[in-house]
């Protein structure tokens, strides 16, 4: 089938060129009529015969040739590029590197991991991979289970009895001492200032106990006290015989003091209450009796320690056979104790002071350092009474504390500070409260310094009157 296109020689008139819309809008009516009259509409002329072109269209469908699939482009990473295979890399070479050279540690580890040197090694069995208890399991018949449970219950009770017996103390005194040590460890864990007070009080109690033991040995050597004696064994003899039991007791009470004052303080003083608690704990640790009484005006509370009366001999005696270790060295909390911690507390933990009083802090610290030096010299000398230079430094320290109190009073009652308080009370209540807090903190510091210095004078310098004897 051939299609012959016809080429026409008729001249076709082209349409007039387009006219812009802006110009059409500007036409008049006459111009628009002339343009429409010049436009002609005519049908297309018939096509004539001319040159022909032959186009062959095959009727059979052409078989499409299957092209080979194109390889998919691999995504190339911009950071981690593909690692090129190493030349001479093989599985044998990797195994050889893993084993290591003969005789090397790598080869020894590799052989130990695979049990190559053990001739009795065998591969694991499927039963080895089963989940089962590691302890030996005894399969007990059901009718024997009650007997088996009874046996285990008996063994458990015996084990608990042995544990309790190992924890029990040999005597009540040792149990009480262990309890006191545990309680004091909890009480003094965070109060470093009480360590020195504990040591001073315990030295007083230990001195009392040692003095009693020494005098008791002297009386036993003189025959005034017979060990393991009772009232039923006392025999009264004539004038030419030994002294009677009554005279023995008179001489015994004459030489021995059963009670001793260890600590005293005002009734309203909370620090003194803690000191009495330490006295009671120390007395329980050494197997002594203790009690507190209120006396004097103003009322003060005094803590005494004494010896317990033996119900058989009806004489005061020590419950513990030997002197125990000091309580402040038994626990790890009391291992390090400063002998002058009362003075150390004077310069430690001070609050913010006003500028008028702040200038006295360097002089206060210098006096405390001098007191430390004099204290060390006194301890090295081994004298029973404190040196005059140490007492003089303590008096200067007391005078400094009183001067600080006077400066605080002058600062607080000055006209400038009084006017400032009135202004703050009306304009800024926050600053008014802060000013009162500063004054109260300084007052508390002064009272604390006087208390610590009095404790040092009473328990370290052996001045029972405290600051009164120091003055």
C-alpha cells in the first residue's frame, strides 16, 4: 500500500499580521469597519497531482531484540570507601596469624583454649548444654520427704545456735561496753568538737579507776581486804588480835573514794547535757555506776561516777578484771583526737562579723597559736600543773573575747547603726532582718568561745571553777 501525498500549487493568502490590542482600542469606528471589509473568507482549493513519496509499512509485527541488562551502579560511600582486597590474603594466612608462632604466648593461649595439650579432652555432650542447678541434687522419694525436711531443719537450728554463740559476749559488762562503743560511734560521727571532751572525761574516769585499783592492792597487801571474802567469814578477835571488821571498813572508806565528780554544768545548758551523756556512756563502758544531781544557785547539774557495791562482800569493787582500752581509741571515729579541740573550735566555724569587729580576728588567731605552743611545751615537760605562761596566754585570750563582746555592743548601740536599723525597718525589711542575723551570729560566737575556753580550763588545766579560776 502506497500513499502518494499531493503537492498543491495554489497560492494561499496569508492572514494579515496581528495587530496589538493597545492599537485596536485606539481605533475609531470607521477604521474598524475598513478592516472588516478587507477581510475575505474562501474555501481551500483542491489539491493537484505532483510528486509522490512511497512509504512501506510492514504488516507483520517486528520481533523486538532483547538487550542485555545493564549492570546496576554501586553506591560509592564518600567517607568509608570499599576496602580493596589485600594481596596474598587467604584463610590459611589468617589462621596462621591467629595461632601465632611456635612457642609464642599467642600459640600457648590458642592451644589452651582448645585443650590441645589435654589428652583426656572430649567435645561437650548435648546434656552439658542443658540448664540445670550447679549444686548436687538429691532425688528423695515422696514418702521420705518429711524425714528429709526434719533433718535439714535440725541442721539449720544448730547452725543458728553456733552463730549466736559466737556473737554473744562473755559477760554482761563486755556486752554493755560493745553497745556503748556502737552508740558513741553513731553520736560522735559528725561532731568533731566532742572528741576532745570525750578524751578529757575518759582520762578523769580512768584516773579514778587506776587510783582505786592501786589503793585496793595496797589494802590487800596490808591484809585489810581479803580477796573472795564475805560477811559470814568475818571473825571478831580480842584486843591483842587483828583489828575487827568495823575498823577495817573505817580504814577502807578513809582511803578509798567511791564517788567522784566528773562533769558539771548549768541546767539550761544543752552542751552540758551532752557532756553528762558522755559521762554516763564512759561509766557504762568501765562498769561503774553513775548518777546526776541538781544543786547550787543558780541551779547546776553535776554528774558523778562511782563503784558498784558487790552483793557478796558488800564492798565497792570493780566489775571488770582489767583496764580496757580507752574508748576514744577503740572506734575508728575516735582514732585521731586533738587534745586542744576546745581552743581549735574558737577560731573554726565563725560566722560573718561586722567590719568594726572583723579587725580583731588576726589577733585572736595569734593568741590561739601561742596557746597551742605553750600547751605542747607543758605536755612535753610532764608537769602536773600548767605553766604560768600558758595561764597568761589563756587570760589574754579571755580578755580578747570580752573585748570582742564590747566592740559588738558599741557597734550595735551606736547612733549611726540605730538610725540605719530604723531606716531599714521602714524601707527594706530584708536588710533589716539580715542585720539582726549578723548581730545574733556574733553574739552566739562570743558565747561559744567563752564556753570552749571554760571547758579547756576546767578539763585540761584542771581548774574546776572554769573561767572564774582563770580570771
